[in-house]
């Protein structure tokens, strides 16, 4: 599944920095950018070096659903302590 990215999302996904922080309004495409970033990093990084953080169960489930087609069985999900 190919993600359609805006220019801003592409900057996030392909950023050469190790850590990337994205803050934007609801509905702006943060989850799409984060999924694209994860896919980009997983092409070259060890899966154990990758951490994806969300601040709600809903966001975590959405990211899992979007990354599911990638089929990386070594990715693990951890529950959040608040929602």
C-alpha cells in the first residue's frame, strides 16, 4: 500500500534526523506522516531501534492498522496509561 503524502508529510517521512517531533492540528495528517516515517526507517534501521509513541489507545490502534500491511512481526504494541 503506497501512502499519498503532502510535501510537508514527505519532509517528516524522509527526514535525515534520528528523532522527529510532529505537532499539528487534528486532521492534518500526523498519523499518515508517522506511518510513512516508520516505513521509511524500517527499510534500513533495525526494528529494535524504532519507537513510535502515541498518547491514546485510539491513535495506537490506528497506527497498528495502518502499519499492518507492512507485516513486520517484530513490532510490538504497548498500552497507554491514559486516554
